[in-house]
C-alpha cells in the first residue's frame, strides 16, 4: 500500500510539474504574441518606422510631461514632387524611395530622437534636448544626408533625384499638441511655397 501511494504521489508530482511547465510556456508564448501585436500596431508596414498613432501618443506624452521633458523640436518632412516620382518611375519606385528615405532618417538621428511616417510621403521627427541654436542645424543635416545620397545608383533608376522640405517648431513648454502640429505644418507649407528643398522654422 505504501509503495502504491508512493507511485501515485510521484505520478501526481510529475503531472503537476508538466502542467506548470506547459502553463509557463503558454504564458511566454502569449506574452511574445502580444508584444508582436503591439509592435505591428505601432509601426508602419512599408518603412518599419513608427506610425502616426504611435507618434501622436508619444507627442501627447511629451506635452503632458511639460517641463520635465526639456526642450524638444518637432519637424515635419515632405518629399518634394513625390507625385512626379510615382508618375515617372511607377508606384513601386515610390515605395522604394519611402523605404530608403526611412533608412536614411533612422541612421541620421541621434539616440534620443524619434522619427516615424506621418502618412503618405510625410515623416515626423521628435528631437529631444535641442537648444534654439541647434534646431536649424539638426534639420539642415537631415537635408544634407538626403541630398548626398546616390538615389539613381542605389535604386537603379536613371535620373532619379530626391529632395525634401521641412517645417519645424521648437517647443517652449506652453503649447498644446494641436498647436504644435498646426505651426509645424504651417512652416512646412511655407517651405513648399518658397521653392521647396528648404526648411522653415519658428
């Protein structure tokens, strides 16, 4: 009887251990699946950058932190004559331009900065710890990286040139998210109106 009880006890322990192991594995798989869904929900499928929803939420959090978030800059970037690129080379080429531009932007910003695809051919940058003296210089460098890239050679599209326009705004701690985006967009519009391939800030 004692032997039988011992065997049953060992069997029960093994069963319980396997059950606990299976539950732990299932929990890990669920966590991994949830993390994957979160990444998918927050990132743009074409470029791999953050999407508009994620950028909007991040911007909202920075405005909410106000003084604790320090000085930061928002810059909206638009590809000049992107419709002409699509019309001349095709929409697949346009997608390649967006993908490569996202790569250039990602490698050009600092560790504390964020960039994402705002929509269409527009990108939004949130650059942290920026002084008023640095603002224009940081935006200018992005333009230089785009201008110096060998678009025609890298994408095998003869004659292809890509330029961008930028509107930027340095947050001073008092504006709402809506006001920041409105001013930034207005500055981008001014850059377009002034001849494109330039940056306008306030």
